C-alpha cells in the first residue's frame, strides 16, 4: 500500500505528540464513511490517552447511530454554542471525509479562523489547502480505508482494536455500496481482511445498516419506483424526485432515501442516475454513473457539487420543478458523452 507520504505520517505523529485535546469534525449530512472514520479515530486517540471531542454539523441516519462511541458525538445543529466551545478548547483539529470547508456549512467560518494545527484525512479529488497536514488520495475506496493505513503506519496493527475495526469496516462497506463500486483495487480487500481478523461481526454490521429501515421508508421506496421514476432511454439516464409533501406523507427521516439513487442503474441501458429531494430552501441532489461518465464533473459544473467519478452530489437553489427542467435540458448537452459511455460499457 504505502499511499501516504512518510513525511506526512511523521508530521501527524509529531503533532499528536504535542497535544492532548483533539477535535474531530466531519461534513454536513454525514454518511457512513464520515461517521465510521470519526468514531474509528475517536477510539484510537482515546486509547492513546488524548481527550477527544467529536462535532458533526447536523443529524445523520439512525442506521448509523449504533456504532460504539456514537453517544460522544455532538450535533452542532442542536447546540451550536457547545460546538464552538469545543472548537475553542481544541489544540488540534482533524477534518474527516471532506476537502473543502464549505462542507461544514454554518460552521465553516468558525473552523476557517481557528488558529491551531489542522489535519485533513480524505479521499475526494482536488482538496482545498486549508490544513497543515493533508492525508489525501483518491486511490482508496473511502476515508476509512485511508485512515486504516495511517493508523497502522503510526502505531502498527495493534492500533486497530475491535471497536476501531467495526467503525472502519462500516465506513468502507457503506462508501462502496457493499463493495459494488469504488472497490476495484486489491488493497481495499486486504484492509477488509485485516479488519475482519479483529473479530468484527460483518454480518451484523450489514444488518444494522441495511436491514434496519422503517416500514415508511420501504413504502416511500415503492412509491418512488412506481410513481416518481423518470427514464430517458435516448440518453441512458434516469432520475427520481421527491417533493416536501411526499416526504411528509411518508414520515421521512434523515437517511430514508439512502441508496434510492442506485436503483435506476439496474435498468438496462441506464448509465447515469440522479435523485432530487426537496428541502427547505434548496434541492439536495445525488448522482451515480457507470463506466466513464464523470458524475463529479457534471455535479461541479451545474449543481454546486462534486465527489467521485461515479458517485457525486450537489444542490440547487432553484425550485424543484425548475431544477428538474434544468437537469433534463442538460441531458441533451451531454448526449454524445452519455451514448458513447453506453456503447463502450456494452462492449
């Protein structure tokens, strides 16, 4: 492996040796990789004797709240002042699973102005240079995989306890869609094998994440596939949209739409998929693609977003209907790329 520069490893080690109070923060609307890496690093640092604070900008799905250490996480959306107090007492900040500070949303300026050493650990392309030490590469499945490599490089395999392994495995599993994408490199499976050796219950982890939904969520999924799925065979594209009224009707909770964007990719010939979810004041968007269509480039160019080649996200400040019209009109502009991708994938 050895995908982290030795000088960076030494720099992070030296920084940790000089501080006691560490603050870990991850991005707005955190996913499994964000929470898994946050809690995995928390267990590692706590075992080393550090005092560790965990701040997450807003709520996250219930199917991620079972991981060991979850009760240590402070939601800034529920207690902003407490989050700022933790920031002010931090001697070092670790940013996990994001690479531009605007992913912190309402916390961005407070963290940008913090005058303490900063470490970034992330796997997204084109990071903003806001950290003193940047553990950053796209050649991993997830931030959790990269964090595993960093911890082992600093302290050897003994750094990976069962709690650490449980959290890191959860992040890798969720960020690869149970190893269905972003998981083609052998190193990913080497890391997974080492985590399993720590005695984690991988089947129970899967159950806690994927077989732990509400009946309302299942009904929402059925409704979306039956009523809200729109397919464009001439472009090899499809999308699902959900408005606020529909969310309310199905008693929507954070995380209920997790994975919906992947379903259209099961349709023969569909290589590009999106989901649009109406929120208060904006539309949240996720994109997925197959082959060589760059979902992240599309998200960056048109919807204030970014991400990975085949998995990206963004948002629109236009009303939902206008956002959908914009997306549909863009498909014509990308027709040649989409069709070429369909043909190459078919070969």
